[in-house]
C-alpha cells in the first residue's frame, strides 16, 4: 500500500497530507490516518535541547509527506514565533506539588486549541499550493467552547478561506461565547445552534458528507473543510507538546532518558489524548494516558467496560468543552488497535449511528491498555479547584480540575509513583465564575466583574485577550435550529457574494 493517509473506513481512499488537510473528512465519513505511523523512526536523541519550534519541525517533517522543509519552517514561525503567544515558547510546564501542569493556554484565545489552530491556516495555505488549487475553502467547525474562538482567530482574514463556527447556544461559558461573537473578519461567521454540542458536531459531519450541497458549492469554486480535530492537520500539531513536556522534564533533571511518564488529559472529543497516543507510537516513553471525563463520562465507561453508549442523559457542566457524548477521534484509536481494519471500524461506527452504542471486543480493549479512565462530578471539580488553590495558590480551570481529581483517584487506586504531567487546557479566567465560586462561594456579580474580583483576591492577572471583553461589540448575531445549519451556510455565502459585488 502506498504511504499516505487512509480513511478509517476504507483502505481504497489514500491521499497526501495536503489533500487530507484540505478535505478534513474522508468522502466515506471516515477520518484520515497516516498509514505509515508505525514505521516512523524519530531520532529521539536529536530532540534533546531543542526549542518547541525545532521539535515541531522534526515531528511535522515525519508526517507532512508533500510539504517542503521551508513550508513547515515558515508555518511554525508564523504560528508560534510572531507575537501570538505570551512568552518566548508557546507552552509552559509548572511543577505544583508532586505533579506538573502543562499550560497550553498562553495563546491568543487562552485555550489549548491555539496550539493547533494558529498553525492550521498556514498548513492550509501551503496545502492549496501543493495541490495547485485555485478553489476557495469554506471551513465548517462545531465547537463546545474553545475550538470556535481559536479557529476564528486563526482563519480571520486569511485569503481564499472563510470559516463558519456553529456552537450550542446555551452550552458554552459567557466568556467563551463573547470571545466568538466579538470576532472581527469579514470571512468569519458564528451561529448559535438550538441544541447541544453533539447536535452541532453531527450537523457539521452531515453537511461535510452532503454530496449535493458540495456539488453546488463546487460550481462556485468553493470546497468544504473542517478545523475540528477530525482534520488531521488539527491533530498533528498536538503531538508536539507531549514531546516538548517530556524533554523539558529531562532538561530539568526531573527524569532520566527513557524513563516513562504519565499524562492526564481532560477529554471530550478524544483528539487531545489521541495526540498523546500518537506520540507514544512515535516512541515517546509513556506509561499511562489517563483519560479524565466530567459527568458526561461516556469515555470512562468505555475504557472500563468496552461498551460505548451515547444513549444516556446529557449534562451541562462547568467544563463545557467536555460536554460531549460522541467522541469522534475515538474512531482513530479503534482503527489503530484493530490492526488498521476499516471493515471493523465501519461496523462499529454503523452500530453507533443506528443504535447509539457498540461493544468493542476484549482483544481490542486489551490493545488499548495504555489508557486509564476516571471521572469527576461538579462537586468534585469545584473541590479540586479549591484544594489546589488553598494548598499552593495555583489556579486551575474546571477542565484541568477534572484531570487533577482523576489523577488523585488514580494515585489512590494504583500508588503509581511515575512522574505525571496534567495537560492544562484553558486559562482559569475563561471560566471565571466557576473558578471564583469554587474557591470563595457564590457571587451576585456579573461574569465580567467577577474576573476583576478573581484577579484581586488571588493576586493573579487577567490574560490580555480576556480583558475588557464586555466593552467589545458583538459582530455576529445568527442563530438557527439544528435542522437549519445548511441554510445558515448558504445565507452566509450569499451575504459574502453581495458584499463583494
């Protein structure tokens, strides 16, 4: 089989990295996966002492089969070293108590999605050159909170690319929603959907597979793509920070070369933790990938029982980016542990679609033994925020707090002394009310005033991108029912044509 990217549902579909990035979703509804990942030989000694960007260069070169070194280097420079991030390096690793928090929220939207969504636009522009495309790209994205703003920020005013973000109208935090609604750029569109995240994600997937709509747009020289982690170009950048945190621990003398470590990942759509799994396939010494869920614990139940069942109550929580019952990227894990068997994956995905559940075989689950899973409810999440702050004066957002609580459960259950990195996915100020009330109790103040009070009472600073958000004017007002998402797309495209005539 030719090296390239296959669909998780068909080995007959084989594309280059550029084609996979531009298409987003495979034509059969599957996700693109690198069929050569088990053959990648990284010289891990060559990563010692490297900067984040230098490490990214090595890792991207292994995956982006039709990109030149210069295309990769220019993309890295534009994304991570052109003033978009707070510090010299885009991420920070902080030791708190006996664990390490990998802070991925020092970018333009204060969430981990910045790590991939600052570079994806560069990848897409280069990919269009690589396939000699003169088309315009329309990015469709569903968000449970953080992806939306990060994607809008990344793609705003990028030539020949437009972006529409759909979000559950009542399923994100006040700050997350305001960040999206105030986004500038006449190629951007934000639509609130009457439904939950799974409704918006299913709607986007359905539209991406709507051949009739695709043909209509093709006549107008417009092609669909996605900025969700279903897009392989969104997923690959997330592999880098697993390597970076490992080699940062090595540089500090906290571990020795080859020593295994754990990663705890707050998980919803399974993309972030899957990137950790891909890092392990590339040879990163990983002992356990600890999958942390909130009350929507469909993944925890899956790893404990082998049954994936979305037929359950949906909870709105203080960690909305994890309020998901259909974890799309789990399909990529199933593909890998099944020995790259697209027929098996197709069968399971069909069961999920028709029955809302499937049962993975014992053999499959045994091959997924790198994973441990746990959950934290709302009270436990709040207690996790408070106890870490009381002990160490360190502020966590609710998603990170879920991961911290699950790690403490893991420690109690296993006594595992392995050094552990908790993947911290958002600034606590994106969820100021939840964080403040977890520590200090209920407040009558509005969400914006509460940010100021949180800063005062914890002697911390509001990140620049979140300051004075309430003073910014909303640019987007569209709303629709989940059955009307296609209509919202046509409306946006018509509006753009009228504005450019």
